[in-house]
């Protein structure tokens, strides 16, 4: 008998052993390091001389039996013993500490082996320890894939239906009777199978050795079917299954079985995610890796099996269960599991029984309908109010072709171009530079898909609907923290009119805007992932003293302490969107998730999934910024300077600094000369929320701990935002730009808003419990409640009104005739002017766009004039620089120095060349700029401005050699740059991205190309020629001519390759060694997360689709 922490079971087992009708001849007890009284019980029953200890408790039963036999009953090697008859042979009866034999069990086993001398292993009928008629197994079998099978139906009772069984593939080790010489010959149980499968393997080898295995149904064993903390887990079963497949197959099939086991595990993982059971899928995958990672154990096992094998392996196949029977049996278990989970009475009266769900049991049930009316009335009211304010403040964006201004510029007109910018490893800005596209570009691609291919129109509508979408998201998220409709309405109004959202809208900070919309969904996803959200309707937990609910609410993933995998996946997607839109939130948000996963223990195991999509999204981008990590914090869009608010103003929800005695921006009536309107409005918007959030820390109740967690998360976010504000990530004009404070203010603000909801709920519950108080006190409490509601609603309504009026008056002033400029205020006001406006999607003349998007891939030199007479210029590609084409890597590459001490680095060769050619062009002194323009790939020059100074500049540029005036367009003045090396290059041609130059550097040919790659025919030419790209030199560029790799070189700062004299097909592309692997990781992780986040019908049998028989039976017993 082997015992391990079996003190709860040993008294019954030992009593059953003493009651055997055929007493045993000798006892051997082995304790495997038990921490209870198992050893003492064995000593008392068997005597200390017959008990030994084996301290390797996780080594399994086989090693314990070997140790016990070696210590207390060593083998007699007398050759004469091997010729004994069955009746004279020595037999070993293996017993578990949690398996009690019936009185006649040993007698029946011995009677069976005496009748059939060829039987060397006999086993018992296994019945449940507690339900003595419920069958566990009557012999064992395996599938062709070595899965351990009992073929017993769920809850099947023993009615003698299997009493005719005899020969079987294997028997359970509990009560297994083994002939001693066969045990020694086969080497006992395989040490590589310590948890489960050791009995199947031993019987398998016994069969291959030419012996028989029988089950004796009249020998009954009452066995604990699923013991807590046992070695026989689902992972152990999978490891055993893979090990047996590799051990007992022919040698040439071992690699095939290994590959099949791995592929099968991946399929199980996908299937388990689809049925919302990812924990099982991952455990099976890891078990497969562990089994495949033990080649020495497999080789040793195959060697031992080959040593004792006497018959062919094919003989055993007849005893294995065919695949059709395995699936039929599994289906019956799945159906039994489902029927066990159905409650006919509740299904009849519950209208939500078949509503969509995110987990294998109810997760996201439909909204509960109250007798007082539809629960969404508050959401509808909040949407109407915020939509009205948005339509008034952004009326100029109706039917806008595109939007630009502040941090916004138009998006690419083609969804394919957005995808290219998002996934490319070469940044197509100016002369290009190595680096992966920003994760935010993927969000723009999704936006373009949602807009039917028109990302610019979709972006305009997103700006118009940002406020109602934010309010709706906050209303939905508030449902996880409060059941009171009035507070959900307040949350929707506060969030839909938050100052951080108003600033993001007016300044065109699209990333901060998207983050603001998604943060409530992220928070409620994390709350549901850990089971922290409040239940609604029939899932609501009654408050203390509430006698309306006498029964405990039904279990539902996501609420009342029950974690939800679906919510964790949804939170992961939301976190990926928030991090892509506001990268400065990635690290503090991840810190919050990690802290929750650690502190919540088992309840927090689901939130770890929330980190996977963000990690996958940022992996390729992270490889690109190893040498400039500040780019990880940069905001997407045009770098835009700002005056960040101090921390006390950020706690009030203000992202931009304002003076306490200042007025309201754009509203002359509230100029702050007499009344500090800025401070009053900031306090009216933020102080009620802050006060209630503080009260939540002290109001007694079940939710106080949640409020404190929200406070801790808010402080972590604010600290992360404060630290990020010390790191420069870009430059705007002469100003270094740090990450915008808005996302941190939004994230911490909603966390405090959540705590405020808990505080308001607690205070209102306290007020309601005073119903028996005197009338005067009740009236006072009700009056205070009404006043509090008025204050809570007044803040966001006042903020929305001020913002809408400011934008409306600004639009009116722009439309009115120009007058004297208003005097600048001496103090910083509350709010910011609107910088965004409708514009056209095209930012270049049509001629330049046609050549820029055609096979020429011609660049355009765009020059802008400033009011002070200075010029700014850039080289743009295709249809011009777009929002998706911007790169935070490019914005941060020129910043150097420690945080707080950053400076802009000196010009590199490309920037210096661009500065020189612009000076030459605008000076109009007759100097030919074409050599450098040709190297830049520029075929057109555009001067953007319409004032008198620009006209003078345009007249000077007409005299520049090589610039052919095309005329004034709706974008600006346009010139075409004529080729330098005429007549070798046709005069009607323009510069190409790829050209062939001779040994002197003169262009002798132009080649078509794509955005990055080149696939073109090259004619014969002189020796020493080069193919030159208008791209920065980088080791990632590779070229082949008819499959032969060309030597990489440079031409100044440009990438070039030596080109032989013969003709051929030229191929050029940019390669990154991480491209394929990171793409696979991204697609896999995000695809699995989306699959896990999709709700499913709430039917429990879905779970069983990914499980084997053993785990199905365990799940059934738990159900």
C-alpha cells in the first residue's frame, strides 16, 4: 500500500483490508513523505517493521512500490523460483490509500488467476468511494492516439451490465494484482509516468510480452474518483498520452507522432479558446511541450519495452478502441455535462437563459428590464445631450472630405496604403529610415475598413460622435460599479463632457480622443475579467439589510467574484487600442494589470491575457526603437506643443494648465477680470467626483476594497504620466514636445469616477437605511441627495455649454470680416481654441500625385512660408504626407540627451542636403539645384502660401535653372523639375525613385518601382554603373539581378548597388529578419484574442469540445 497525505481515507481503506475473506500473506506499507498522520496509521496497521518511507512524493506510485519491495521484500534470484506454478507464484496486490477493497476482492482476483495461468495482471471493478453503485471503470482501454479510456457513461450505475468482461487492454492500478516475476521482468511502472498512465503502460508492455490482462468484475474496489491535489491531472494525462504514443510506435513513426501531438495541441488550444476554456488548452499545449522535451525518457522507455516485447505491436491494435467509438462516447459525456447544467424550471421563467454569453456559462447577459421602464433611458438622454453639444461645437465638420489642423492631417485615401504604412519595416518619410510603422496606423486601417474604404470621412464622423460614444461607453462601464440608473447617467455626462476630451477634439489629438473613448471599456473589461463587477438584475448581490432577496444569485462569469476569460480578452483588445492611441499609458496600465494578477491570485489569473494583445502589437515596433526607446512614449500624429497642467489640476480632470484667476477661453463675457471663472468651472466639473471618490475610501460596505483599488490604479497612472512628461519625444518648430497629459488625465479620471460611483452608492444606501428616522431628518437627507445630483449634473453640462459656445463663437469670428486682433490675456484661461477644420483630402497637385503614385514614385519638394519670412520644407512621397504615414520613430530620432536635458541633434546628410537645396531654390540666384534634387528623387516643387511674400518668392523661383513653371493650383504654385542629363534622359521625364548612374554619377536610365520594392528589366550598359535609390543607405536593402545577389554600396547618403554591364531582371527589396516571425506572433495572438472575446450561447457542452474523456468526467463531477 502506497500512501501520500491519505489520512482522511486510510482508516476506511485499512479496515476494508482487514476484512478480506482471503487474508493477505504479508503487508508492505510505503509512505511518500506525507504531512498528515498517514505514516502513523500504516505503522499501527502493519507494524513498524513492515512500513518504509519514500521521500520522493512526486515520483509516482511505481517508484514507491519498487522502493518498498527492495527494502522489505527483496527478490529471491533462485532460478528454481521461476519454474513455480501459478498457485505457487508470488503475487503483488497494489493498493492506494484512497481505494477500499470489498471483502471478497482479493479472493476473487486470486480465483481468476488460478483458473487462467496465462493471466499475469488482474484488476478490480472500480466504484465510487461515496456513491457505492456509481461506476468509475471496469477495465481500461486506449484510443489509437493513446488516450486513456474507461468507456463508462457519466453517472452510470452498476447493474451487473459489465460483469461478463474478462480480457481487457489494461486495468486500474488501484487493486491491481501482478505476478511478482512479471513485475520484476517488466521493471515495474515507468518512472516517466508518475501521475497517470502508468497502469496503462504497464499493462501494454505486459500484453506485448505475451501475457494476459483481465478485469474481474466481482472484485470490487471503492475508489475516490477525483482527489484534490492529486498527480492525475489533465496535464499529466496529456503528458502520459504523448509519451505513450512515442514509446509504443515503430521507430520511423516517432517524428510523425511528435508532429501530430504538437499540431493536435495547437488545434485543441484554438478550440478551447473558441469555447471559452483557454486554461485547459494552454495546459494541454504546455504538457505536450514537456512530453516532447524529454527525449531521454522516451528512448529509455522504448529500450525497456523492446527488451521484453515478444509479440508484434499490431496484435495490440485489436484491443484499442476505434476512433468512431471514442467520439461517440465523448459526445455522450458532453451531452450529459450539458443536461446536468440545465435547470428546466429556471429556463422556463428566465428570458435570458439563451442570451449571448462570453463564457461557457452566462457571461454578458442581456440588460435586465425593470417594471419602471427601459434601463437604457439614461444612456439615451446622455447621448442626446452630448451629441447636441458636439454638433454645435463641431458644426463645420459636417460632410467634410477630410479634417486637418493641430495634430491632425488627412489620412491616405486608400486602405491598402494605410495597411502598408502600418506593417512596413521602412518608414517612407523624406529619404526614408529603418523602423516599423506605428501601432496607431493599424487603428486607422480599422477605421478605414469601418468607413467603407474612406478613412477621412470615417475620421470626421469619429470626431463628431466622440462625445456621445464616450458617454455611451461610460454608461455601459458604470453598470459594472453601480446598479442605480441616475449614477450611470451622471457617469455618462461627466465622461462625455470631460475637459480632456474637449481639448483632444479642439487640438486634433486623435490618439488621446480614441483612448478617452476606450478607457471605460478597458476598465469594465478588467473588472469583469476578475469578477469584480456588480451583477445586474437576477445576478445582483443584495445590500446588507436588504430582505427582498433571500437566495444567493446564480453564478455568472464577470460578476460577484467569478472571473471571465471573455472579458479578459475584450479588455486585452481595449488595452491594445488604448496603448496604440496613447503609448504613454502602456507601461502604467501594464503595471496595474500585473499588480491585479499578482494580488488577486486565482481570481486574477484571467487578467494576464489582457497583456498579450498589447505585447503582440508593440513587439515589432519595440524592435525598431531599441536604440531610441523614447519613441515608445510618443503620441501619434503631428507633434504638438502644450502647457501641461500641474498635478492638482490633473486630479480635477484638466490636462492643460490654467490660471486660477483666469477666464474661459473664447468667451469674452467670462474673461476672469472680476470672477475666477476658470477655477470655478474646473471645481464644478471635477470637485464633486473627487469628493465622492474620497468618500468611497471610508464608506463601509463590500465595495470599499474596489474603490481603494481604483484609487491605487489612478495614482499609478498619474505617476506614469508625470514621469513620461519629463521625456521629450518630438519637436514642434523650436519647442521640444513631451507626451500629452490628456490620456493620463482621462485614465486616472475614469478610475476616480468609478470610485465616486461606489462612494455615491454607499452614501445613498446609508441614507436609505435611515427610513425610520424622524421626518425632518428624512427630508434633509432627500434634499441633500437632490442637491448632490444637481451638482453632479451641473458640472458636465456647464463644461459642455462653455465648450460648444466657445467653438461656435470662434467659427462666427472666422466668418466675419477681419477686425483688430483681441488683446492677449495676461492669464492662462480655461479651455483651448479649436484648431481643426474641414479640408480636402488631397494635399498635393494632381500632377504630382499621379507621378508620385505611378511607377516613377516621384517625390515632391513642398516649401511653406512663415509670417516671419522663414521657410520650412519637406520631401513628400505619393499623394503627400498622411496621418498614417507619420512615424513617432522619425519624430524622436533627432532628440538626444537625458530626460529633462534633451536637445535636437545636428543635421544629418539628408537634412543638410534638403536645407541647402531649399536655400538655393528660394534665393533664385541662378544656381542649379537639380543634382541634389535628383538624389532626393524630387520631380516637382510646390510652394504653399498665398500672401504677397509668397508671390515674390514664386517669381524668384521661376528663374531657378531646371524648374519649369506649371502654374498656380489649389494647393500652391507648382514647378516641374526637368532632367539634368539630357538628351540621355528624355526632357519630358521627371526624377524617379530608382535611377541608373554611370561611373561619373550622371543618370543614364530611370527604372519603375513600387513603394519599396523594385522589379524591373535592366538593359545593357557600360561597366561600373550603379543602381541608386532615393533612400537612405541601410543594411536591410538587398538587390538581385537574375537571381544573383548584387554588392551593396552607397552613393553619398543614398543606397546603391553595383550593376553589371549585362541586361537582366532587377529585384530590390527591404528585408528585416524579424518581419515574418513578428507578423506570425501578431496574427496568432490577436486572432486568438478576438476568438476568445466573441460571445457564445451559454451552453455548457461547448466546453467539452476541447476536452478528453478524463477531464470531461472530472468536469461532470464538479458540475
